C-alpha cells in the first residue's frame, strides 16, 4: 500500500510540473491609453490659463503641441487595436491547444505507467525484501539450499563452478563421499591445479576415516608436482609417511613445511603436534583456548579443516563453543564406533577438559584404556595426560 501511495504522489508531482506552465494565461498589455493622458493635459492647460499661471501665447503653443501628440496617439491606438484583435485570435488558438495538452496530461500520465506496470509487471506477487531476492527465500534451510543446487547441477552437470562451491558444503555436512564426487567433477571440468588435487586428496582421506589411501596419496603427489609449496598436500604426505611407519620421513616433511610456513598460519599448531608425535617429543600442553581445541579436533576427526577453524575465529564466543562441542561430539562418536589411534583419544580427553566437562574427560579416558587394551604405551600416555590435567580421583 505504501508503494502505491508513493507512486501516486510521484504522478501528482509530475502532473503539476507539466500543468503549471500550461495553466498560466497570456500576459496583459501595458494597461493604459496615451489618449486619456493627452486629454487631461489639455484640460490642465485651460485651468492654468484661467488661473493666470501662464500667458495666452504660451497656452496656445502648448495646446498645439499636445494636440499634435493626441492625433499621433489616436493613430497609434487604431494600429494597436488591429494588432490586438489579431493577437486575440492567436491566443485563442493557443488556448485551444493548451486545453488539449492538459487533457492529454491528465489521461496519459496517470494511466500510461499504470497500464505498463499491469501489462509488464507482477502486481499480484507479494512483496519481498532485497535480501530475500538475492539470497533466496528466508525460510530455506541449508539442506533446502543444497537441494536446489543439486537440482540445478542435475540439469547442468557441466557446471564446474557449481561443483567446486558445493564440495566444501558437503564436507561441513559430513557427506564425505559426496564431497569426493563433487571434487572429482570440479577437477575434471575446471582443470588441474594444486589446490584442487589437494582438496580431492583431503576428501578421500577423511572419507577413509583419516587414512591416507593410495588414491589420496596420488592426488597429494600431483598437487606437489604442480606446486611444491602447497601446505595441505605436504601435510598429508607427511601423514601418509607416518601411517606407513616411516616417522623419519614424516618428520622431515613436516619440518620443511614449518620452515616455509608464515607465522600465524592457522595450521601451524597442527603441524607442530604432528612433528612432535613423529619425533617422540612432548606435545603441547592443553590450553584453555577454544581455538586450540578446534585445531586439535581438525586434525583428529573428519569435519572442519584448517580453513574452517580459522573462520571460527570470527564467531562469537558462544558460537565458537557450540561449534567446538559439535566437533567433540563427532570425534567421540567416531572413536566409540571405529576405535582410533592414541592421538585421537588424547585429543578427545583434552578437549573435554578444556571445555570444563571433567566427568566426560574421565569417561573418555576410561573408554580409551579399554580401546587401547593391547597398546600399553598408549594407555601410559592416557594416564600421563589424566595426571597432567588433574583428572585423577
């Protein structure tokens, strides 16, 4: 309703701007006659002569001059009268055209735009905010939006940009097999880059519960061949060496990666912990920082990668803690379902302790001891962590 009121006011203003000059009448003449002036002057001469203010000779000379002017004014008056009659005819013609123009304005200005809008616009569609027009319906969930993108890609499977945008969404939703397929399509359609090979290798490794398979390692090798400095590919190649039992090679890869890593990079802590694990040195102690827990979990469980962890720094404290709790829950579910290595159990216990959930940290330590019953060295590390965190008793 407000929009229609605005349109009406704009139309009225436009009509006033057009009608104002059309409605003004013609300008009047000079508004007086020289004949009346000269006649008054003759009477004034007679009064002055009668009063003795001027002589007879002077009065007669003045009468002759004024009479001459009076005759000239009379002739001019006749000429003006004829011109006025001709001008009146012209003004009448102009007024006729003005009236026609006014009628046209009154009809065309209000009805013309309205007719065009009814014919070309969509007056019956409900109003929609600019945000909704750009970002889609406000009630859509992430699943709804993903479904729409999937439907669009089903109709246009050669949209490489669409597959590239959808793959990280699949990763965040935990749909790792779908992420692998999406990144294969992006790589095939958009061409080879180190980042695309590294992303595909990461998806393959996470889909395999953190194991760098032969196929994943091939992708990381290709990424390094295209860009020897790619950090993600180098990290996973070190992880592949560690999983193959070659800790020296893994440590060498991670040392070189740290040498090339700028200070403050989001994955520094992850690489340092991996290096400490490979060399058998002490791992960094737990810290009450939510960001540290996020980095630990990014390495231990399928889910957000280093870029996602960096993005979490922009969240509110409550939002970050909710995200961390979700990551801890997913890690716990995976460990209870599939088991896991010592490092993953250590991270789970440490995460619960940092979140202040000490009872859950003790329960996780007990579960870890049962899962690692055939790994005395692993149980010893769990016990050391429990003691260091003050969880005994």
